[in-house]
C-alpha cells in the first residue's frame, strides 16, 4: 500500500515539473539571429519576356533577427526560411532596390515568429537589357610547322561557322566575331582539337569583361591539315637512235623542278625525280619546240608550283634526210631485204610492194648509204590473220646514220601488209 502511494506522489511531482518547464521555458519568448538565409528571385521568366535580366550576384543572402517562442525558434534552420524578391515589378533596366518577404514553414503557427531586424533591409539588383545574336567564327593560326611541312589553310575545317552569344546588350553590341587560335609551331602532323573561342570586336581585338556573356558553343573543333613539302626534279631521258646520240642534241625544258605537297605518308615515299617521258631520237626526224609533257602526281599530292605540264624543245644538229624506196614484195628485186619468220601452221606473204624509208645522218656519211644496206624485219610472233604488222628498219654496215619516221608524220612507225593463211595439214 505504501509503494502505491509513493508512485502516485512521484507521478504528480513529475507532471508538475513538466508543466512548470513548459510554461517557464518552452513558451518563453526569445530572440535568435539567423545568418546566410538564401534569397529567392521570383519572376525571372517574366523579366526575360521583357528583354531584361538580373546580372547581380545570384548567391544573395540576408541576416534575420527573429522573436518568438523558444520551442519554435529552436527547431528552425536558415534553410527553412523563405526570403522572396518579386521581380515582376521591374519594367526597365537599372539598379533596383527591392523589398523582400519572409515566410516560415507551415508547421510553425502563423504569427508566432516576428522579424525584428533584417540586414540588409532591401535587396539591390542590377538589371540590364538582354541581347542575343549570331556571330561568325574565324580561325587564327600562329607559329610555323617544321621546315619540310606547311599548313593547308584552304582545307581547314571549323566545326561551326557561327556561334550564338547572349548577354547584356551593351557588351553584346561590342562583339562582332569569335576567334579560335591554333598553335602550329613545329607541327609535323595535322591538327584536330577543340579550342576555346575568344569574343572580339570588329578589329579582331578581344572585348574586355565578357564574363556576363554566354557563347553557345564556347569550344569548337578545329581541323587543320599539315602537309609535307618536297622539291622534285623533272627529267626527260634521251634515247640514242636515228644516227644521233644524246650528246648530239640539245634538250631544253621550261622547268626542271617543281615543289609538291601532300600527306606526309604519301609524299615521303615519292622519288626525288619524276620522269615525264622519253625522247627517242630514232623517232624524231626534225627539231621541235614547246612540246607539252604532262606532270602526273599521285592522288592527294598537290603541285605547289602550279605547273601542270612542261614545255620541251629539241634541237637537232645539222643533219640531212634521205628517202629510200624499197621494193619489198615477194618476187621483187630486193625481196631478200625482208626478214620474217612464218608462224607455225600458217603461211605468210608480203603484200606491200614499196616501202619508203627515211635515213638520217651527216651528208658525207649519208651519201655512202645504198638501198641494199637497209633491212626490214617483221615480227610475226603469234600472227594468225592478214593485216598490217610493225616493221623494224635498220641500216646495216654503216655507222652514224639511222632510220627515222616519215618527217610528214612525226612519231609514225613503219609497217607492212602481211597476208596470213592457215596451212591445211
């Protein structure tokens, strides 16, 4: 019985203590200061529709001194407090002093907390006219590649030709272009990299303080080809013949070297000499000037010299031509002057009756040549049908003279008509 009475008395004492705590502590009003309470800017979309933007520091905070129940203040944090600035009241650019409202979480009884001091008392905002425009992008290359290399600026590629910028109108109006600078110093390979853009005025000078301007994009992929450069010698070998050697003639070339450029992988494998063709003296009966020889280069190799062909002149020495009419038909006087081997299984017969052959040499030697000194060789290897066949014509027993084409038909060849018939077994 005594224990029961004691427990009842103890419960009464505890209840009284709790009641006394609530009325003396929890319901006691007090003041508390909250620092770095974030400020929310409301109505930015409406402001943007008016062509305006806030350019002040967006990380705005205030300090609030609050009065209220100790219990309410004890559970309150700075992040629970809403400080709101209404931007919809702004209609023009300038520096604006705006009041702000302070509200508390819904679980705190309305009016139970009072703001007794605020710092600052108002929010200062810089509002500007906002502008957006598209500007061209220009690449600026500086520095030079290594000695045997060059920049192919014509084929440089920018990922974008223009960028869009947005920012305060006063700053945007100063910007006329964007540049990307690429360092080419010592390069031996093509460049492919992303480069930050620089916002510049009409003269190409960087515009000061563009931190409030946003470019889109702000980095651009730039591709700059680097080509290998090489000097190539041009040549046209002279083949002895027709009674002349390469030492007897004079060959003049309009150009004897060119400069080429291209992919290092291709150019590095090119020979130092390009043979444009040959001059076969056995096929040249007269001097000539300005004969064109094209310059053929591998795919992807450019002729930096801009020369597509070379004009060549040939000067022959003081020699003469003499025409000999050979009677070469079967049964003719000089039929032994024609050599041909009849193909197996076929019979061959020469149908050409006369063949005019031109022999060149110095006059004193040329006078010694007789028609009987000239021999015609016909290659009938694999011949199976009647028609013209090439004839090789040579002068036997006399040196320093040679057979050349008909002067009226430069680079022509000699040929005879052969009748080819299969032999019945």
